[in-house]
């Protein structure tokens, strides 16, 4: 998978997240309208911020390469590779936990928040591709 395909998936899931947020506001009647709107805003904000945070870390590496020694650059690059790998693993674990807890507790409202680990996974994968030079 390439960076352009990841961005395509990011946009697709962003539209799905927006649609799910609108559906959540309109159909989930157990909470007040203000709580539903705040939850929808939080869902969209969290999805975009997790992706953009992970995706834009690579620009810091370019700054480090210009302003530091080769050792510092290699050390930071290795740490970023580990960070992106751990972000993808944690996104999978968070998604599994959200699904498990929503089924066990019969709290199906928390399934809406699966978009947050999806954004984290896509951002981590994008960062990993950039670090390995597969842009």
C-alpha cells in the first residue's frame, strides 16, 4: 500500500465518520441533544487528530536531519519506526477492546468510537511507509 492509497482510505473513513456522527446525533435518543453533538464533534476531532499527529511526525525527522549529527538522526529514526509500529499495534488492541467491551456490557454506543483507532492505525502506517522510504 502506498501513501496515496492511505490518504484515500483516510478520506473514505473521514466521510464515514461524518456520516456515523450525523446518524449518532439523530438516532441515539438516550442522551441529551447537546451530549450527542459533543460526542459527534469529539469523534470527528479525535479521528482527524490521531491520523494527522502520526502522519506529520515525519516532518520533524527532516528538521533533525538538517540540524543534528548523523548519530542523532539514526537514533531518532529508529525510535520513530518503533513508535509507528507500536501505534499500529495499540490501534488494533484498542479496537479489539472497544468491540469486546461493547458486546459484553451491551453498550453499543462505544462502537461509534472505532474510528479513533482506525485513524491511529492509518497514521502509524503512513509514518512507517515514509520512514522506510516507500512514498
